[in-house]
């Protein structure tokens, strides 16, 4: 392997390792700083208009992608510096450990039947109203969040980092953060957040499907004996496209099949009930299934890291080959 091929791959792997060991930075988190800056800009440029929302999204993404591109250019031919920059950035934009920790907290509360505590934890994982949810419905919510965020917080940033390097890492996280901030449907953001939501859909289209495939590959074998067609594969093919989101259903359907549970149902957001199609042919999830989802998320994280490092080396090799032919 030529020296110019390995810093990105090694940096991605190191960033995932840092996240696993240390979790998110407790103070001065770059993503939180980006969110504050985006909110400050929104206070100045907000208008109930799709063009203004598109300009807002473009300005926010470019504000972080441009410096990342400059840093990538400055670290060319300096492999150790490139590795360090990639590792630090990957650590900042991935969130597997935080996702698993919050899910474990919810599982512990539900296992001891402490529903008030579980309801307090649930908003850290998803945006639905937990006030009227029982143990099984909260278990479903946690598993759905683990499934979707395995893509958003792990697979997607690694994939875009492998393809786009430092700019790919930070641009994806900016897009995903903007969607969480303004992309949800509400009277205020119906037009202003449209571009952010569509941009997030596009950025997650391939990662969501890769997450589903990795979930199928990492799924535990069904008992009492393996089936001719894997349960996760069957659930993904049958239910992945039924979700109103073009991406969330891909991950959730694969997780439902891998765990042998049934996801989907009615979710309540800000007092409004939104029905979701059922995903999977299994039983309703229980608190114990959260732990199984966490272990599956961990396995997918490892598989995604291996895939991303291999892809980073392959992309670099293709670029070098193209340059050599010129």
C-alpha cells in the first residue's frame, strides 16, 4: 500500500475507536457549536420561503466544508497530520457510543419497570411524545432509534468520509444536523426546512441501504435452525419501502427482521398522531430486545468501519490511477 493511500483509512478507524473509548466530547462539542451558529444565522435569514431555506442550508454546509477542504489540501503529503485530522473529525461526527449508552439507560429503566425514568430518557433518542407510552411502545421507540441512528451516526459519516475525506465527514454531519434542526415538518419549517430535509434524504439514501445490508450480514442466525431466506433479508425486501421516510424504513425493517420483532405503529409528535406501517413479521418488542439491538448496532459499527477503510483505500487508488494516466 502506498503511503498516500492509508492516512484516511487509518484515520476513520482511529476516529471510531476514539468514539468507542471516550464517547462524545463533554465540552465544546463541534457539532453543538455548529448548531449554535446555524441557529444564530437562522435568526437573521429566516423567511417562510423555500429559496431562503435553501440558501440557509447551503451557507451552513459550505461554512464547514470549505475549511475542511482547505485542511485536507494543507495535509496533502503529510500522512501523520492527515491521519490525526481525520481521526479527530471522525470522532466528532460519529456517535455510536452515545447512541448505545442512551439506549442502555432506557433498557435499564424499562427492565426495572421505571416508566417515568424511561420517559425522561426517550427524548434523547427520538422526538416522539413519551407521555402516553407503555413499556412495549417505548421499547419499540428505542429500537427504531437505534436502527435509524446506526445509519445516521455511524454508517453515513463513515461512508461519506471514505468517499470525500474531511469535507465529506463534516458536510454530512452538517446536513444531518440541519435536518434535525429545521427539516422536521411544522408550520415554521414547512418551507424553510424543505431544502434541508431533501438534502438529508439524498445524503442518507445510500448509507441507509448499506446499513440494511450490513444489518443482514451481522444478524444472528434464527433459531431453532437457519432459514433458507434470512429473516432480516426478507423483512428488508418486504417492508423497507413502506415507511414514509425514504431511508428510515430501510434500517428499521432490517433490524426488525434481524431481531424477530415487529416495529412501526402510531407515533405522537407534538400532540399529532402519525401512523407508521408495521415493519416485520415478529412479535411486539420488549425491553430485553433493546440489548439485542445494541449488540447488533455494535456489530454493524465494526462492519461499517471495515467497509469504510477498504473503500477509502480503493477510492484513493482509483484517483491515483486516474492521475497517472493523464
